[in-house]
């Protein structure tokens, strides 16, 4: 795709037209745009900047606004056409939305009014309460009602992600009439997916648009429709929603009430975004940050979320030091201390491997209760084989390269074996236990498993050293 690049030279900004470059030329589009926007603002070339941004995709404009400092994002946002501003706003992070809300509230309100209901709610949820209420009060009655309903659902559920704008047909409607209804809904985001209800408003089927277009004019919709493979309730968690969309290969997921009435659709862009959020959440929790977007989070928030795990690690380290001090006599055999870093290192690697397999398996629905015993048995066998190979290798190579005695290397080898088995069990069972009690299994991985692994591994090594060496 070609894109617009404004050469960031002050003299060229005044006199040269915009040049079009291809991504294949290796030009960094985002950096070029940031430099061009900055120069335009410094030079006061707002007309040229406005013309330039009309040729740039909304996602790229949003990426630029996220990187601009001070009040620059609001200055640029004011220049955007309200419809284009709505597209850009949908791509922005919470911090940038707050900057724009404070410095360009009028343009923000105009942009929100042009957004789809589900997208508008995403913005309203991050705004200050009074400002969100003021924008909501300015909505037309139908749009306000839809937004208020969506705001009652948590943002990470199907109800919070769905759009309430869709085309619903009844079974006894003819294809000719259905086409007329669809044509009146041409601006609806989900118009390519037509759903069918019975006379009691219960969802009974799905009618692909192409089937309708080529159907005989007098044929009834009920004869044309297909059974849709899956629907969810509004309180379905987004993780389960993503799992269903992946399993049934769905582009949209219908959201129905208990009585079967269709109340919304979750579209493919929201499904993909939810999948990305779940992956990010698991990854960052594995690392102990507890944050979905640590890159753009405030200093205070990032510190507050990361500090508890690190303080817990400090306590864990002090407790390990206390345990080690109880084996002061054992450590008089100085060669035993050479291998202290090796034992928790090996166990930690195995624990993180095991926990990552379990966390992702649970998230993707690959680990279910009926197959749990088979899964655990398989992983136990793998862990035993790993422990045997690593323990023998550590004992033999340690004797060769470090030159310690046979009894010490036996202690090292056995310690590596047992530590790997214990660490593997921790990595598998803790995420499963957290999941069983309704907690995110990713929380148990990372720092938590690492702390327990270090404590157990060091203790195992010192006890074996005392017994064997």
C-alpha cells in the first residue's frame, strides 16, 4: 500500500508537495509521519497537515497521536474531519483519549457521536464520569438508549463488546421484502450477516447476504436460512467468546438473552481485539506486571502493579537465605556452593515451560476436565525424561569441568533430577488449581511459581548435599 510521506525539512514543508513512497522502499512510515506532523505544527502549516492526514489510514494517524507529546495530539485531532476523527478515536489508547478529552472536548464529542454504539461505549468508559454523562446526554434518543444498555455490561464480556445495530428478518418475510429491509440498513456495520427470528423474536437462523441476493423474489426467508452454529449470552467472558469464534470459524457471534432473543452481534474486529487482549494479559501476568498495556501505562500505575510481586520476591529471597543459613555446616564443603545457582535455574526453566503450556492450553480450551488425567500423566513422563537427561548431564559434565568428587556430583545430579520433577509439578498444578477456584491461571505463573521453585530447589539441594556429601 502506498502512503503519504511529508519530508521533514522546514524549507520543504513550505514549498514542496507531498511525496508518495512505497513500504517496499524500507521507509519507516510512522517515524516519517511523526516528524512531518511535528514540523507542520511548529511551522503553523495546519492546512497542509490537514490535507496530508486525509490520505493516511486512521490506524497510522492514531499511532502518531500516541507518540506525540504535550497537547499535540489534541491539536492534530481538532484538524480531523469528525467522521475520520471517529475512526482514529477507535484506535487510540486510554492515555491519549484523556489528553484529547481535556484539550479538545468539542471535537471529541462530535467524533463519539459518529461511532458505532459499541465503539462509543469503549470511549465513554475511559472518560471522566461527568464528561461521559454530558456526551451521553447529547446523543439522539435511540443511540443513547443503546449506549446506556451496553454500559451495563462489563467491557470484557460479550455484552460489552457487542454492537446493537444489526439486520433481523422474520421467517415469513419474502426475499423481495428482505432485500428492501437490508437496503434500508446499508450503513449498518453487520449488514453482510442477516439473522432470522420467529414470531416470538427468538433467533432461529442465519441468512448469508449472497443467498438472499440470488433467491427467487417470492421465496420465504425461513426456507433460505441456515442454522447458525453458536450463540452466546451477554455475560459470556471474552475469552470464552474468542474460543467459540475460533472453534466454529465465526466472523460474527450472536448475543442472545435467556429467552433466545437476539440483542447484539460481536464482530470480527472485536473478536480479534479480544483475542489480542487475552494474549497480552496472559503474557504480562506471566511476567508479573499485571498490566494489559505496560508501554503506555502511567509511572504510578506500572509501579503499583509490579511492586507487590517484587517485594514478595524480596521476602522469598530472605527466606531462602534463612534456609541456607540452617545448613551452614553442609556448606563448609565449599564445592557444594559452586552449584547453588544451577539447581534453581534448571527448575525455574522447567517450571516456566510447564506453566506456559498449561496457561495457554486452558486459555485455548485444549485442556478439559475429561482429558486432565491423561494430560498430566503425559507431562509427568516428559518431566521425568527431562530430569533424568539433565541430572546425568549435570553430574558428568560437572565432574569433568569443575573437577569435584564423585559424591558431590552425585548430590548435584540427584538435586537436578528431583528439582526438575518438583518444578514441573508446580508449573502444571498451580495454574490448574488457580483455574479450578476461578482465578486467572496466569497469575500463578511467573513470579509466584519462580519463588516456590527457588525455595524448594535450594532446600532439596542442601538436604541432598548434607546426606550424600
